[in-house]
């Protein structure tokens, strides 16, 4: 086939326009179909047509999960982690009208870990000598900037991590009034730095706590059950996962 031969999308069958082809391992995909994939998916070129169709079916089914999602807690300011604590689910989105974007709805049980990554960028500050040349200070002086990233590790067929930046703009630590903070602890001991550090910790702790709670409930549900006498209604009952009588709902002390 020639370079400019017409190509058709192996997903929807539509003709692929100029510069609109998205190569797959064994075929082609148009940009409109590509837009429907998860924003956290990065293995498109190594995916087969069948695998892409399977993901798009999942993405279509995800719309119902989005509609059923009720936000009970919001974490972050720009890109947000939205929690539905009652349903045990969460989404990550940077959009204000997020339901229109069909964000991936994930279970707390799918979280396998959460990390905070702080990227530091260092640029040397120069001075001009008597001849107009740029020279280093002695000792060298630097301008620092920081970016905070959250990495949520997940167990999903389509991606294994969600990585996003907490801060909209880099946190600059420029020298002021001739004071140069060369000590790392001093550079990081600022209001803005501590704000995003605390924000990252809040997200990490919330997801870790929710994941642990779900796993404890699963373990409790799978634990061997023994019949007991309910002290409230007198019935012989097998307590549910919350330790309550299956007849009257009263708490059973063990």
C-alpha cells in the first residue's frame, strides 16, 4: 500500500483523515475512537484491535458507573480525587464538568499503593563580571523549583498507575534580598511547599485507609461464621460482617 492510500479505522470502520491515524499493533484507529480510551492508558501502539475494542466496551459501561457516582469527599485543588465513600469508589479528574468526560470509576480495593513524588529543578544563577561575561558565584548560587506528583498504583486491565501533578505552577524558591537558601530543609520550609506536601499526604492517607477498610471487610466476610445467641432478640444467628444480628440488627458482643 502507498503512503497516501486511504485507511479505515479498524474499530468503527470510518475513513481516517489526514494525520488522524493512530497505529495499533495489528491495525489502525481513528482519532475519534482514540479519544474514547482511558486518559491513563498508554499502551495503544502495543495493543491489538481486539484489545482496543474490549477497552472501549469497558469505557462505554463506565458511563453508568459515572452516573451512579456520588461525591462524598473531594481531595486536591486542580486535578482532584473524588471519593464516593458509600460505594467504595473514586475517580481522578481535572475537569469541573467531570461527568461529561467519563472518568474511570475505580474501586478502593483496586488501589495497590500510593506515592508522592517531588521533582526538584535547579538552575544556577550567574553574575556578570567587569568584562560582561557570565560567571558563577563563589560559592555557586541556584534557583530552585518544585513540582508535586501523586502516583496511585492500581490493579486495572488497562493501566497500572494514575500519575498527576498537584500544583498548577511550579513552586519557585527564588533568592530574595540577597539571601540564598542552600540548605534543603530551609528551601522546603515554606508555606506553599508545606501546603502541597500536606495535600499529597492527605490523598495518600485517604486512599490507603479506604483500601485497608475494604480489605478488612473482605477478610471478615470470608472468615468462618459461628452461630450465636443474640442478647437482644434471643434468636440463634450468624453475625454479619459488621457483627450484627441477621434478624434484629443488634450488635453482638464477641
